[in-house]
C-alpha cells in the first residue's frame, strides 16, 4: 500500500501551486476589470467652430522615421495627411525645426486654414544653428500671414547646450531680421532662473508638464498645479506668457503619483482645455501625434503623448466616459490557450495517473501563464524599440513561459537542483537524464541572472525604464512556491543573483512606496529571489 504521508507530501506542492495561481488569477482578473471600467470625467464642450489653440506637430509617426536620420525628408503628401487630420481639432501647429521637409508646413497650413508656431532648433552645433536660424527666418518672413511666432530654441538651457548670453545673441539676431514676434521656449523653472532673457523676446513661452516635475504630480491635482505655476510665472514678467507645452502620456512607466494612462490623458486634456479656454490662456498641447522614436530618449512613456495615434485616429473622445481597455478578448484567449496547453501536457505525460490536485494546478498555471503572455505581448508592442530588444527580451519571455510547460508535465516532489548541477548532468547524460528537476534548475538560473540584470539597471537608472514585472511574473509564481518544498542546493552564482534582485527591488520601491508598478515589481522580485536566499543548502555543502 502507498504510504499516506508520502502521498500527502507529494500533493502539497501542487496544492500550494493551485492556491497561489488562483490568487494571482483573481488579481489579474481585477486588473482587467479595472482597465475595462468606463471612467466618467469632465466633458469638453467647445463652442461651435472653436478648436484647440495649438498642438505640437512632429511628422515622425511611421516606422523608421526619426529626426536623427539626417537623410530623411518628409513628403508633402504625409504633411498634408497629418495636417488635414489635425485641422479638424486645432487652429495651430507648433514646429520645432524647419529641417527634413518641415519647411513645407506653412504652405500646407495656409491651404488648411491653420496657423504655425515656427521653431528653429538650436543645439550645441554652432554652424548648424546658423543655417537653421537663417532658414527659419526666411520661412517666417515668406509666410508671415501664417506664422504667428518664431521660436528660437527649445529647452536649450535645460539641455545645457547654450548659455543665456549665447541664446540672447541668437534671439536678437532673429529679432532684427524677422517680421514676426520672437520667443524662446523652456521649462518654467529655467525661465525663473533666467528672467533677464525675457527682455530679448516678444513673449515668454514656458513648458509646464506635471508628469515630468521633479516631484511628480497626480492627475487629480495636475490642473491646479499648472494654474499655480502659470500664475507664478506671469507674476515675474511684464510680457505676454504662453504655455508652450503641456500634456499627459497615455502609456509607460509611472513616476510616483504621476500615472500614465489613456484615462488620465483624456482627463488631463479635457480639464486643461476647459480651464485654459475659460481663463483665456494661450497654450500649446504636446502633442499632436504619438512619436514612437521618442521611446529611444524617454522610454515607453516618451512615445505616447499624442492626442492622435500613429494612424491619425483619436485616442479618446472629448465627451463621455473613457476606458483604459475596450475589451479583454486577447488576454482571455491567451488564458484559455494556456490552460488547454498545460492541462493537455499534464494529462498526456501522466497517462491518467495525475492526481486531481496536479490536474487542477496545471489548469490554473496555464490560465495565469497564457493571460500574462498576452499582457506581455501587448506591452512589448508599446515598448520594444528595435530588433535587438525584441530578440533579447523575447528570449527572456520564452524562457519564462517554458517554466509552466516543464512544470506541468513533470513531478515536483524531488525538488529543484541548482543550474550548475543541472548543467553538469546535461553534459554527462544529455537532455534525457535531466528530468523535471534539472530542467527547472537550468531555467531558474537563466531567469535569476536576467532578473538580476533588469533589477540592477532599473535601480541605477530608473527614470526612463519600465518595470519588467510581466516578464518575470510567471516564473516567480512557480519558483517562489516550489522553493519552499525542497531544494537540492543553490550555486553561489544563483545566490548572488537572488541577493542583487532582492536589494534592487527594495531599493527601487523605497523612493516611491505608493507606486503600484513599483509594488508589483517588489513582490515579483522578492517572490523570485527569496527561496534561493532563504532555504536549501549551498551546492558546496551537499
């Protein structure tokens, strides 16, 4: 007769896996329900014929288009298509340069009844600055009926590429030659640090971006913050002041209280425009169209400030409730496919000998794995910037998904061996000799190393990096549960990686303890690392 105690011991890991994955599934279900809920907010009702005052326009919405490509020239037809879509919602567009075909914008804008805030890009390159500024002055003078203002430089002092005196010289050069008003644009703090520069311009153009403040601002109080800052800036100058940039991102990494989302973007734009029109503020929204190339500079969040997506479709309505997600078909399909796959593997390999706990746990593991896989795919489509990221992060993603597949087809009662021991066994006996314990040991070692690298990078350089929670959630649930039911030892390298993960996720969470993304990464990292740190002998002690 089988020993009842042995049977109970063999069933315990599967019960634990079932319960852990059911809890995870409930949490993911609540997350999807939260995304699907329609959020009521202020309806933006503009007067008949009234449009947005101005929006920042950059044409780099198509794959491969970037201002860093010096050979790129945007076609007139693309500019026509873009400005035609924008003319339905705004009366003006702001440019940051006149290079790469953007010199065509004023002519097209005239045909569509739009005005232009023309920008001359000023950088560290003096010769290029001279060419750009002369060209911008010529375009402004040739299109003075369309160009409302010439903006000489954008956040040049913020980037520390020119001094105040150097900027003043460029501004005065333009003012002596241009037929339109001259301004310079920078974040509001830099205008307050360089008040004397206002004497050289016709008006002051300030950027007020609550999301990017040194102390990030919640969307709940963002408009009040803008109003306070705008009033403070106007109090310092005796010239007209314009908000040259303000807006909110729809996707990306949360910064403390500042959460990027489609709902928050819609709320911010609606509330800001209502307040601005009500109080007569002159403003420009950033930005017209999503800019995928900006992810290279500012991470995922940089690419999603547009009120239109890259296909020129509005990302949200100006009236009525807004939901973060329109449906949950893809995640639910992924969950169903994952459950069928894991359940099928469990039954096929077990040949009818699996316990009910094993079968139920396999189904739960598959549900969570499939659902997370689809959420990861959705995030990858937003965040991954090039083939290198797709290959590298995609490889980590695939390794993570192998964990539930290996787990549900094998046994767990023998514990997980270290990756080093599994590798020695593989070299000695080949893949056949590894077994479930060995395969899981190899996968765990790879994932611990990948998670340690990700955690270290996020800890050291967090501003523009997304939390990689989804990449490691599925293996963290499996290893974090199994780690307490027997270990066959950990190599020193595994313990080092686990320690790095634990220290870095805690260190990343401490500066922003209320950030849900930071909390999710903290829990995932600790779940993955804790068993390796907490239990089981070192390999050299076996």
